[in-house]
C-alpha cells in the first residue's frame, strides 16, 4: 500500500523506489501483488507515464487514510515506550503493599502526571496476563517460569515473641523447644501446622499446635505483643514492633536464608515506559532490605 501511494504521488516507479529504498523491480512486484490481491488494476502504465485508473483513484484516497491511521498508531505506541503515560496496574501483597508499595505509587504518580494507576492488594497469587496486571511485587522464590523477574530486595522469615512472654515462659534455644511453648498459628506467613528451620545447611520442619490461629497479620502480631506466644512472620510485618521493643527475635541462628523480593512482568519484550519507570523508581527509592539482622 505504501509502494502504491508513493508511485501515485511521484508518478513513477523509479522515483518511488528511490524514496522507499527499494529497487524499481521490487516496487513493480509489490504493486502487482496488491493488484492481484484486490483483483483490480490500480495503475495504467505506459513507457512514458504512470496514471491512476478510476479504481486506483478511489483506492488511493482510502489508502492515504489507512496509512495515516497506521502512522498515528505507531507514533502513539513509540511514545508510550519513551514517555510514561496511560494506565498502570500494580499487584502486591496486602500488608506489604499498604506499607511499602503504596508510598512508591504516590511518588510515581506525582512524578509522571500522564499516568493513572491502580494498586491491587491481595495475598493471592494473581495471573498477570489474565487479570491485566502490568507489574507485580512478589516475596519469595518464583515458581512461574513464564514471568520476567527483577530482584529488588530480600526478606527474612523470623520467629518473635514479646519480652513479657519470654520472661514468663523462657526463651527457646532450639526449634524442638516449641513443643513446650504457646504458638500463634498465622496462615499469612507460613504453614499453620509446621514451621521450617535450617541447621548446618539442612532444612527441617517442626510441627506445632496452638490455642489461637488467624489469617490476619494485625491480629496475630497484636496477640504476640500481648504475651500470647511465639509467632513466625516475615520481618517487615513486625518491623515497628521490633523497633519499639514490643517483640524480640528468637531462634535466629535456625532461620532459613532470606527470600528475594521481586518485581515481575508478563514479558521483557517491548517493556512500556510506564512499567520501566515504576521499576526504576523502586530501585532508586525503596529500601526493601529485610534480610539483615
């Protein structure tokens, strides 16, 4: 179609070929292919001139409009890759998203006024493609090989209790001591019925039972602060409680290695500017290092 418009505009195959960077014979084949596809002759060719047929004149008007739409679409897509714009959908775990992703999103929207954004908070593992998510924050090792990941931090899984509880019940020195302690079962951090530990490079599991179980982070942490027992959580979930002295870490030498925090995307090809800019802002501003003591 571009070859046809060029021939019509320049009234010849040779000048059209020069404009398109093709040989005259290649342009001739393109026009012949287009005419065969349409089942109609578009150009009258003589040794001295090239003119439009009636069908060609009508087709030229529509072809110009179609090519203009194509160029506009291409320019829009290219602009999206260079300047953040449009709608960005980010998924993150419920509590981590509220505490750590939300502030980044606020800074992002302030920096890029051409973007509108949605932050979806859920502890469910979302399907990025099916649910229209541009980028997700995930804590832990990735099992989904279809996503592209960028490591942006690390996270400890720790066991904590209140100083009051430890004063009354004693501090456990090894995981097997859990059998004689009150344990808070929290489904948002680890398995309800067993906790994982490591020793000398070997991972093992310790079963536990509890008088209190919940799927609420806030309820589990509050119960632990009030002396309710030991709880296994991700480090960020109790960062303020540790800082304030309401909770203390125990069994630290038996912890599993820190888990990675990832930004994940459906694909790495033609990553849009809005997604790339959000990831870069996380790298520049976020301090998501929860893997140190």
